[in-house]
C-alpha cells in the first residue's frame, strides 16, 4: 500500500497539540479517502482528536487546507 506525502502548512499544524501532530500526519498519510474517490479538486474531511481536518489529494500528496476545533462547527 502506498502512503501519501502530507503537506501541512506551519500555521495549521500549530493548531494541533504537539503530542498529537505525528499521529495526525500518519493518519492522513494512510489515505483516509473512500477507495472509490480520486478527485484532485475535492476537499476531504476527517475528525481527529476534537478537530476537523480538511485536505485535498493531488497525485501522491495530501495538502491540508483547514483545521478547526469540532466545537467551532455551529
């Protein structure tokens, strides 16, 4: 199984507690998208440790676009 290279802009990674960053990067690298999805323009989302993570996948790269606390969704 291939792993994605994760691009996580510094301002966004700082929103994640330091002790959870590596686990999050590893989760995204495992490609959490549904197997039938392969759209470079689609924004995917996942929940992780009380945060919502939004990312796109282009080729072999997952690019994180947004991070916010789950409680911020209203």
